[in-house]
C-alpha cells in the first residue's frame, strides 16, 4: 500500500514506504541488508541505490563486488526473477589510485618511457644502430605506442578523491580527465608522427620525439616507488645515478651527431674517421662518445682542444651542465645523508650526548663501557625504546593496529593473558613500553616499591639472592614478573614492595607495564581483574606471604563499607525525594499566594473607584 503524506505535505516516519528487496550476489536481500553487506566490503554501491519494477520483478541497481586492487567491480541491474541464476556481467572496473594494481601499472609504464628516453635518442644520433636493428626498433616502437594508448584508457578508469571519498562514477571521472591538462600531453605524445616516414623514410626516428612528452608518468611512478620501497634512501641514490647516466648518454649522442655534422676525423676533437680500424663499429662509436662525454661532464680534462665555434659551444654547454650536475648531486647526497641521520636519531637514543655527559662528570671507565655497549647493542640488533615517539603522528586507531600487529604475538605467549579476551590484549598492547637491560643489570631489587610489571620478550633473567650470586630460578621468553606489587591483593604481607631480586643474565628485551596503565585497563574488564587477582593470590600462598585472616577481615571491612555506602545512598535518595516534595509544595504555595494577591488588588481597585468620584464631582446649586 503506498504511503500517504500528512497534512504538512511531508512523509513522517510511520508513513514512509518500507525498504524494497534488492537482488545481490547472495540472493534476494533487503535494502538494510545490502548496506550491512557493504560495510563488510562485499557490496559497494556505485550509484544511489533504488528499487524499481522491471517487468513485474524487483531490480537492485548500483551494487558490485570488491575486487583486489580495484575500487569496485560494478554490475548492472540484476533481475530477481532470473530463474537460471546467471551472474550479472561486469559493467565497469574502477581503479583505486592508491591500490596495488595502479601502482604496478605505473611500474609497467616506466619501461616505454625509459625506452624512448634512451633508445630513441640513441637511434636518432647513431644511424648505424638504426639501420642494423630496424625491424626490432619498429616492433618495440609500436609496442610502446600500444602501452601509451592503454595508459590513456587507464586514466578514464581511475577514481579520484573528493573530500576524502573515492569517486567511482564513470561520468565524473571522464569529465575530470577531459578537463585535465595531462590529457593534452598524453594525446600529444601518441600523435601519429610516424606517418612522416612515408615522405622522409625510416632512417629518421627523431620524428617520434613527441613520445618524450610522457615523462610526467615516469616521475609519478618514481614517487610512488619511493614511498612504498623498504629502502627509500637507496632508491633515491639509484634514481640520482640514473639521471646522471641519462645526462651522459644524451651528451654522448649529441657529441656523435655533432661530429657527423662537422665531419668524422675533421680535427682532433671530433670522432675519428670510420676508415680507421675498429672505429666503424657501432659499439665502438657509442663507447668512445660515452667516454668523451664523461670526461667533459666530470671536468677531468685530457680532452682535445676544440677548434670550431660549434665545438666551443658544445664544450661550454657541457661544462655548465657539469656544474649544475655537481650541485644537484651534492645537494641530493647531503639530503639523503641528513635524512638517514635524522631517521637514525629517531629510532635510537643519541649515544654521543650520553658519552659527552659521562666524560664531563668523569664517570668511571667501567660504567662508560657499559653505557657504550648498551647503545651498541640497540643499533646492532635494531632494538627500539621510543616507539611512542616514532608512531605519534599516526591516527590513534591506526597506531593501535600497528602496535597490535607488532606486539600481540609476544603478549599471547604470556601465560597470564592466554585466557584473556582479545579486546583486553589490544588495550594492554597500547600500554606496553619496551625496555632493554644489559648483562648483570638489576631489573628490580627486593624491597623496592613496585610501580610496574615486566614481560620477557627476549633474553633470560635470574632470580638471585641478596648476595647477587645465588640463583633460585631462571626466567625466559614469555614469562612475567612484578605483578604482585601492582595488583591490589587483599592480605598481601609485602604490600607494594618487591619480593625478589631479578637480574639480567645477558641482554634482555622486556615490556614494561605501569601500575596506573594496568589499573586503567582492568577497570573496563572486571572479569580479567578478578582472574589476575586470583592468580596473584595463588602465588602469594605458595610464597607464604598471604595473610588469610587479614584478607578475611579486609573482606568483612569492605563488605561493611559497601553496606554503609548503600545506606548512605538510600538516605541521600530519601533526602532528595523530600527536597523535591518541599520544592513542589513551595512552588504551589507561591502560586496560590500570587493568585490571592492579584484578587485582592482587583477588589481594592473596585472599592476605591466610587469614593474618588464623589470627592471630585463639582457642587450643584439647590
């Protein structure tokens, strides 16, 4: 039954039409169910979802299956009355610009762009190279052109972000691409300039120089690669060396072309005449030109003096390019080294500052060697103690996911938390602080005030006597200690004092959990708190440090305190009720009093009216 609008002309909640069923990949589902499946990443709307009647059956528009590396695989309308159960054909693939498939496509596009950067210039300046391998070059040229055309098509199927949301609508993507200046450069790079081969011949590959206009795609691929690689500094150095090689390559091609224009062997500066033995081979031509260009760009010298104006201009341009290249190389290398030093300082503590502090205060050599050995251990074994500072710029939820993926396997090995729920472990992971101890260093001493507990991630620790030599037990990976002093256990004779001496045997990698952080987490998980207290009580019983009578007396006191608290709460509730009643009576009395005062005012005005009239009336003669 269609919904009826109310008098205001709008539809209220009770009269809205109920959601119509939709047909999805899992069968006939309702609108609300479609949204729920969408939240699980299975169905992605491509256009506003609506239900309409198609030949008496319901059709669901705008749903699609999420494909790996794609924003979505959108489908057309699926008729619920299709008895054959055939799957809907795909209608559009939308690439996610931050996905893996788009990233690998950019890496593929590096090949044709670099081919044109290097081979096209080489063929244009070395005629013998062009003639000897002409069929290979033509095949590679048109293969690169095919990739260029495919890249233009990829642009029309790549989504974009608008207000942080990935736009997957084909119409909006096409409109954005057509208005983009990149499309003009892409189209210009695939213009069929090869048709000029019909007039000029196949020996002029420079006609394809417009293919170099696709260089921005290469730079985009390099930027993506730098952000994804595990070794960004090495990649920057390799990219810089590639630019240096391309510069020398272009200079060598220009040198050989200039030598051909002047005349091979015309003077000592140009390339020697082909009549000399070995100088007619293409490999010798390129290697000689590359070597000569390297001497020019590195300003090493040992090059023949130029004789003609063209040679002087070429040498001058080479020197200027060398100066700019040296400045670029030095600046890039300084930036890489500075970035590496900054990253290194962010990961590890500054040992030089500590060493200077120790030398300033003339600390003993033995202690200075221990501190230096601790810093050296951190760097050699990649141990970090400042994870919070490293991850502080990440969003809170993303930082939690990173911490869980890194530390949760270690926390699961701890017997104390093996039976705890997943959410408790995730909360605890965010509170853990890594700490590294040197050989022979005490983690805690008997009688110290306990403010944290420890989990052994790696290494071994010994429970020793007061003499520091006698070992009672050895603690290894996955064990924990120090929980007795930070868990408030009733009847604990030691209070919050340490009950044993713990010393590191070698280098030990621990997780530290403070008392405040543990209490904050356990406040949200009462069952886990009760379990931890029970385990701590068992340990105290084995050690003979649990006063059961004191525990019972404390329990009685706590129960009495709870009863008194309950009685006080009841009394406060009763007082609040009485105060509320008094306030209500007071308001009622005030209202009644106001009414009586108003009535009296009206009566007073009625009495005063006639008397005032008699006094003010004029005297009449008899």
